[in-house]
C-alpha cells in the first residue's frame, strides 16, 4: 500500500549572515495511512522544521515530499493545502481573536469551497458537535472560551475540509492535565471515526507512549531511531532515546522502576 | 521554627463587576531547609500566592488581603511597604518560569548581576561584583563566567539563562526561595539537570523553597512535602511520598488519573469533574 506521506532524503539548511544551520539532515521516512506517527525530540532537533516542510511553509533545501505517491511541489496549490492540516500548540494564538468561533470555522469552508454556501452554517454546527462543543459557541469570541474549548475549535477547523493528514504540533502541551486528558481522548476518537493520519509532534514521551503507533526520535536534525511504540519503550536502542526517557519526571513507582532500569543499564 | 507560615490567607479582587474571591483561606508552612510544593492547575491561585509572599500584589489597586504571612517571625502583611520591599531580593527571592524573558534583553549579564548583589550590599564595587558573580556562576556549573557575564541573555541558551537565574536568586543567600514552574520552558534533559542543581544548592545553603508547579512528576522529584491547591483552597497536604503513594482527595486522585504514564496503559480516563473536588482538606500524617 502506498504510504500517505513519504519523506525522501529531506534536508533543510538555514543560511544567516555568517553561518549555516542544518535543521534537517537526510531524513527519510514513510507515514502509513491511519497511523499516528510521533515525532519526538528536544528544541533544535528539527521537529518543527519537519512540520513546516510537510505543511509547505517553506521548501526543503534538497529531497522531496510525496503525498499518496505524488511529489508535492515547492509551492503548494489550494488542493495540497487542503489535504494537510495543522493544529498548533497554543490555541490562544492560533485563532484570530477578532473573529467569532463560527467565522473561523466557516473561513476554512469558504476558502476551499466546501458545501453550498447556504449549508455552511449547519456544517459549522456539525463540526462543533464533532469535537464535543455546543453550536451556541459559534457566535462567541475565542477570548470567551477556556483553553480546552479553544483547542477543540482548532481541531474542528483542521477537520473542516475533510483532509486525512493532520499535523499536530504539541497539541496538548499548553493545557492543564485534566484538560489534556480530554483532548487526547478526543483526538483518538476522531482518528478512529474519520480514519485520520496524525503526525504528532511532541516532547512528552508519556503522551507518546499512549497515543502513537510508531515513534521517530530526532536529535540535532537527524532521525536517530524509528520504531513501533511498544518496541521503542521496552527496548530503546539509541543512547539519545534512552537519555530522553531517563529524564522524564514520573509519578508512579512502576514508572520510576522503568527509568531506573534504563539508567542502570547505561551505567 | 518555620521559615514561613501562612495562616488563613484570603485574597479577593474588587472589580467593576463585583468582588472576585481568589484565595479562600489557605494555610501552609515551610520549615527551615524544607522543600515544599504547591501544585495545582492554572487559575488555582498558586502563582498569586507567591506574588503575595514577595509583596508584589499588595501594591495593586483593588486587592483585598486577610490572614497572616509570618516570615522569620515577622508578619509580612503588617510590615510597612518600605520594610517589605527591603526583604525582596535579599531574604526572599524568586525564580520565574521563562528564564529568557526574566532577564533584561538590553543589558549584558554582568550589570544585571551587580544590581542583584547591590540589593544586599549597596556599596559593592563593579570589580568586586564581577568577581562575586563569577564565583556564583561557578556554583551553577557555568565554567566560562567571563564570557557569560559579557553576553546578552539572547546570546545564551535557555538552560544557561535558567542557571543564571538560579545563581542570581541564591546570590544574597535568601532564607526562602520561591520557584514558579522553574524549567517548564526547558527541554526535559535540561530540566532534569536544572532541578538536580537547584536541589543541591538549596540543600548546601539550607534554603527553604516554595516550589510552584502544575507538573506532578517534577513535584515528586523535588519536594519533601506537597500541598495540592484547587480553586483557591488547599485540598490535600502531606509528605510528597504519602500523597503520591496514597492520594485521598477526589481532586488529587483525578489529577493523578489524568496523567499519562510512560509505562503505558492507554490514554487516561477522563476524570469526572465533581463537587467532591471542593471537599474539605485532607491532611496526611507527617512521617514519624
């Protein structure tokens, strides 16, 4: 089966006055339709660069990106933009504060010409219902919503044009733990119901273990380990992966034992 | 003797729409050299508590405070403003969440450090301040002090800036350190190093710490005792081990249940938000 997304020898080098930064170095990987691939790494690992390249915000220096077997051009057309959607980390800045929730959702429908204009109001209500929000919220401003509600709106907007691939950039990092649990459940349900594929960018390994199908670990622009989630957590191979796991603050004895075992094996 | 004792602290803001109660009578104590965590979600009142201790909120309009904050035997809420300000940055200091934005971007590190040292020693010469700053940077494992002192904050990494903030906060050997989500803005490996370093320093100097965080894992790693705060009320208090081993309050249990585990087990259940969250304080016995 053709992967929904393929990265082939992707490199991105940023040149500023005086020096070069290699943000991504020869990254190749496939994302299977319907999976949740976690992209894990610390700041400077290249995970956000990877997201920007997939979204087409800027072109790669070398290498290519294929969507369902077809090479994506450096300048994306409307159809390409519709196919890959984004949910950002901070829902407070992701939504236009001057636009009502309904107008933000409707904008996606208008831009991509989805449904007859007369039906769009009811589509907006359906989108809100899909993420567990009341249709009454459509007339509200983002500032009138809680952080969790805003993130649900951002997710609804990503779903508005029926794309199959969603890039989630730290979607729950800015949320409180009780709200995070709700949003993670929502993401898992939507993935199952709509057959979505997630590129889940995060630094939170505890979240990764419980939502991802596979995990790609990045360090300084290089893909250092790629494995199925269970395999990665039971037998992490790369020293950097092990170091990341050993640094996670944990709350149960069981988790502490797992971390101590990693540290002990490395000593 | 306790370094800090807060008794029945109440805070409300008078707004045009009416009075908003933020703290509904919280009490907590920190013994000398003890590391105490105040853990809760955003809006629970944890950061505002630190700001009151530091005396930053008292100067705002429309703020109504009641209760006692006794620091080294003196009630901070009854001190005249001048004396209260003299305590800040000398005997009580604070580390904020984002190190890079807590440092002034238009000054190099050296003059900012000197300003901190001058709070306790006003007649310190520039040369002496620089020498002292270098010693303190050495304590936080920054070997290349000369280069760092001549740098601007944006030329240094987040981890480096956080170490500088820790060095500054401990520069005047405060009796109490308030740490508001330190390291949250940093990568996990750097965060772990930063916490280790902070723990070592406060143990060496016998500093008491009020550690404010929403991150249960970090609290477990750092604190001797923990207070869980929910909507302006302390709901559970006790030794950190006891609370994590046997959480008894409905809210604490919900927080723990909502935290995904690195050992797996699936996505956490969505804890039901219930009136039980507002149930009275549960206190664990102190370890014998």
